[in-house]
């Protein structure tokens, strides 16, 4: 599971990009004077999107920006598992290991991660991939699944098998386009496999079966607006 200890090797400094500095300046204006510390989570999240993880120098910069003790920023960063305290790969694989995914084969997916990426919480030698087992990500109906994060966004990959998961990881490493969402060609989003078998009559949705209110027994028309 997630390590909540900072990495031993830390960068010597942290600096916002000009774009992110402008973003920070705009965010602070949303809060009353003296309440700037409420920006700590958005700032940490923005910093993580910039660097991939939250370093101690980043926390120190944020503490000075928000006029709050460094230890308070550290407490927030180490409490919430969405903040990475160690460097991650270009593609950060968060593999769900909670009960539904476990029952559907998450253990086998862990072995794929070890084979393709390497040890948990370590960046692969090429810098492309790292992985971590996490708690429920809320896509239980399409278990097993993983969230894969990059600077460009976070996407779910569902209905994974050892075979399609290994292919997916190798394609990401090679820079190929990959399909997000379910990896099962027989499933539409979170529907059951195959084509729909119920509520398929078009007249249920085109309004043709709707009865005028005056024809419905005991219905009371709405009072006219005053």
C-alpha cells in the first residue's frame, strides 16, 4: 500500500512554472485574508501535476506562499494518499486491490506489474512506469481495474486481464495510443456484456407513449401560474 514517508532523495529546490505561479496567485484571491491556508490542497495537487510528486522543497514553498507552518503542509501531504511522496513514472499505475478487484484477479495483475515495471513504488529504469496498489477507486462493476495518471490527466482502465494489461503497459511505454475505460470489447461502459436485452423499445424514449394529463384518471392539472 501507499508509503506515507517522503523520499530519502529530495531535490535541492522547487519553483513553479510561470503558468502555475499565475494560477496560484489567482487561487489565493478566492479566500478571505487570513484564510489563505485553505489553498493548501489545491496547491499540493497543482504541484504534483507539475512535478509528478510532492517533494519537501515543494511543501516548503507552499508553506511560505500561504503563510502557514511547514509542518501543517507536511501533515496534509502525508495524510491524503492522493499525494505522492516519492517520484513516480511518466505513467503512474494505481492498481486497485480491494475486494471486488481482488476477487476478479487483481493478484494476477500485481504480478504483471512486477514483470513489466518492477518493484512496487519504484520507477522503472527508463522512467516510463511506476505502480502502487491502492484502495477502492469506485469502478467495482468493471473489476479488476487501474487508474493510470500522467501530467495530462488520470484515466481508468477496466475489465483488465493479465494479457490485455501487459499489452496496455507495453503500449504506454512505447508511446502508442491506448483505449481508456473498459478493455472488454463485449461491454459498453458499465453495461452487462453483449447487447442490451431490456428497455429496448424506442417508444419508451420518443414521447409517443406519453398520455395527455387530461386522459389520466384522477389526474389534477397544475394550477396556472399567477
